[in-house]
C-alpha cells in the first residue's frame, strides 16, 4: 500500500457519480436531445441527504442496514483494486474471490431489503436481480481466469499491476477479449441498457429500480452512490485490462485511469443510444455471449 493507492481510491469514489451523467449525456447527444447535466447525480445526492427517511411499519432492521452494507462492500471491493496501477490498499493471494464475494454480499443485502418490505412487486425485481447475477458472476470469474493465466498472479494487485505491463504485448488479444467481457459485465452490474434501463418506470421491465422503491432520503442516496461506485470499479477493470498502467508513474497512471473511466462511460452512452433494451428472456443470451468472449480469452492463454 502506498499514498498513491489512497489518492487513486479517493479520486475514483469522488468521480463515480459523474460516470452515469457522462453516459446519459452521451446518449442524449447521440439521440438529438439536450439531456441532464453531467453532474446531475451530485445534486440528486445532496438533495437526498438533506431529506428525512421514511420507513414502513412492516420492515425490520434488515431494511435499514442494507444501504450501509451495500456501500461498505463496494468501497471495500475498491480497496482490493490497484487503482494507481501498482498496488492496492488491501492485497492477498486469491483476493479476486473476495472482490466478487463482496459485490455479491452487497447485492444480497439490497435484495433482502426488497424482500423485507413484503411487496410482491419488489419480490419480482429481487428475483430478476439474482437471476441476472447467476449469469454475471461466472463471466467475471472467467475474466479473472484469463488475467491469472496471462500474469501467473493470484491477486488483483498482481494481475492488474506491474506484472501485466510485462506481458501486455504478447497477451493483448486475450486481454482485449477479457476487457470486452468485462464491459458487458459492467453494463449488467450497473443496470444499464441493454440489460436494464435506470430511467424506465414500466412495471413489467424494471429490475434494479424495483428493489429500491421503498427507500428514501439518505438511504436512497447511499444506494445510488454505491451503484455509481460499482460502475466505476468495473470501468476501472476494463481500463486496467486494456492499458498497462503499471509501466507508468503512479500519478500518471491515475490520470490515465480518470480519462479511461470517462471513455468507458462514453462507450456505455454509445451502446445505449444504438441499442434498445433487450427482452427479459434475451438477457441471459447476451451474458452467455460475454462468457464466450471470456472463454476465448482463456483459450488464447492456453494455446
């Protein structure tokens, strides 16, 4: 751990709310609309944190704890990534399993809170959320498998740090496929088109937005912020797989990361402007296609 690791994590968590805004503004520009400001989510969060929280009488402490658990797990997962291109705040062999487990724990907390309300509508959204997760998590592990084979490292700091820079040229075709699969995972985890649409309010198509309908005030703010940080973490994975930042000075690696995060957000906006949301029964096929990309990346390492 270095001071640059702390700086990089702070930069990412501060920049995170801007990424959905960049994606939304890109989508609006490409579809001929004005769109909301890039910094809209910052204003929304400030407004939510000034409000009071309203709890249903049927909910339990599980409902109240879910936003805190969700944000805490995402921030802890971020501490496992070498965001400065060299080292992470927390690092140990096999921490890629901990990274995936932390994200799964945060999802479980939010899903459990939705079920805690006793609403069949939120129960439907919870069911859809965990169904998509069963396809997303194997893809993520396949992507990590490709990185492990490329670098012979079992920690995220090792496989995405300086070691990756040494093998980047030879392993680029595999890393490109891995980055493409990670981009699809980012779309699914961040509830973006074509998997989900954060702007939709149609009852039959809502997924993530359904689960948080009963949250309000600061609790809803924590959930929205945690969701933005999760998007930033997956965007950082895409950037780290494509650009060997371990060969750069830490401050320059952070600058490259900031630019890369913005470009990933623009790419998300382009996808949303050029594709419609998939029908629910098509989403698993979309994620299986991402798994195929990750498998091809692994096979290139085994040749």
